[in-house]
C-alpha cells in the first residue's frame, strides 16, 4: 500500500520560512519523479514543484526563487524548503508522484501552511 506522510507545516509570518517533509512508503521511491502540490480554500489542487528521479527540478512561476524541492532516496523522503513566504502561499500542502505520471496515488493528509501576521 502506497502511503505519503507530510509534515512540517505551521503558522508563519510573511517573509518567514518553513521546511516540509514527505515520507513515502510502498513504492520504489528512487525511480519516481516526485511533486509537491497545494490546495488553497476554494481552489483546485495545483503542482508547486517537482523533482525527477535524477534530481532535475521545476517550479511554478509564483514560487521560483523562493521554494526549493529536494529528495533523499535513502530515506524515501522529499522536502520543500519555503522561504520568503507570502499570504498567498497559505494552503494545505501534499506530496505525490510527479512528472509525466502526475499524482498517481491516493493523497495523504497533507500539512497546513498558514502565512499570516
């Protein structure tokens, strides 16, 4: 059974930073592109950042230069370092497979990120 467990969210002031983690189980993690997605209230879930099995990355324009995605295949974990956070980054953040396969598995519980003063 494939499972994703996200953590690291919280309440942060504008301009602050958070580091999200997602532990994957039940898949051969190293061969998959992985992605971080987010869903804000009343909006559709969207892809924020993705990383290939080889470590190449791409980002949604709104987060370029502020967010960094990385992975540790030995720990079956993908990370999202978020800096210079803005109120519009407020959302529930999820991980799943990314790249050409898109989100192929059931979603985890996500982790809430709230950016507010």
